[in-house]
């Protein structure tokens, strides 16, 4: 996906999040985020959007914390979210390719980083807002989902705490897009992920399923039975219990 695709995904996800939050109401429980209600979700994502916008617009080259969560509620909170989301989309669309600002994961450029990161931040939280409704989360487009799996495995988990007592290998296979990731685990190093067009070589366990199911499962938004597990169930359990990223 290119920067423009990520910004389009961010815009689409934010609009859908607002619709779901409005339908659910601020007091509705968010089952995918235990302890949160929709107001907590809106306050969190509103803060994140404004934080990212500030970094991009002001080209801040050093880390700067956000201004904290708003205390707004109800319709005012929903309007606050929509405003912040709209401003972030506009900031990313207006930013030059030469943008220099702080980031926290490897990326081709700061602009590419923030467009991608906010696209997936918002898509995952869109699923959270929809989880507060009886119908649950709607599907994520396969291209967006596969890109999000890629970001999670190759970027976030490059510094995660998942460890195994001995070297183990986990494969993640998107059955609809053909994307395959091989994750190598050890006792001392963060996971190392390789992406390949097709699977090759033996592995200890595999998660397989449609890209959007894998995406939400790997982000801890769907239960284990949302995907197909083959191989070592203990390795799958270890991954599930120690790979959590909020």
C-alpha cells in the first residue's frame, strides 16, 4: 500500500468508527477492550489522532507527549473525535514527501510511517467500536488487513517480548490473499519475521485464515477459533498469551 492508500483507509475507518460509536452510545461496553466503554475508546483515539497530527503538522523531530484525553462525553465527544480525525486526514494529505518528524518504528519515511500507523490504529479501533454493536466487527478489506499483519509482525514484533525455551517457527498464512509470514522465535531474541510469496520448509505451528480474520485475531480482537491452527498447540498458546500489543 502507498501513502495515499493508507490515508484513504484511515479516512474510511474513522468514519465507520464514528457511525458505530454513535449507534452504540457512549455507555456501551467494548468487549474487545475489557473495562472500556465507547466513551473510553473515543477519548483514547481522539487523543492519538491529535498527537499524530501535532507531530506531522509541526514536524517535531523529537518525541513529544500528547495533551491527554478529553473529558467530553456524549455528542460533544463524538464531534470532538470527528474533528480530530478530519484534521489528521487533512494533515497527512497536505504533508510533503520530504516530511521529517519523530517516529517509533522503521519505515521508508516519516510520512509513510504515520499514514500506515494511523490507518491501522483507526481500523483496529473501528473494529472495537463495532464490537459494541450486536452484529460485531465488519470485515476489513483484504489488502488493508494483509498490510496490517505485515506491520504487526515485521515492525511491532521486532521488539516484542515473545520468547520460547527453544527455537520454534510459526507460520501465518492468509488464505485469500496468498500472503505468508514465517516467524522465528527463540529464548533470547525478539521474533524475526520473513515474508514470502509462498510457504516453504517445515514449521512448528501455523495460523491460517482470511486476511481480515488473521488481522483481528493477531491484534487480539477475535478468539483463537476465528482462525485455523495446525501443529503445536502449545506454541500457539504461548504466542496468544505473550504477544499482546494494545
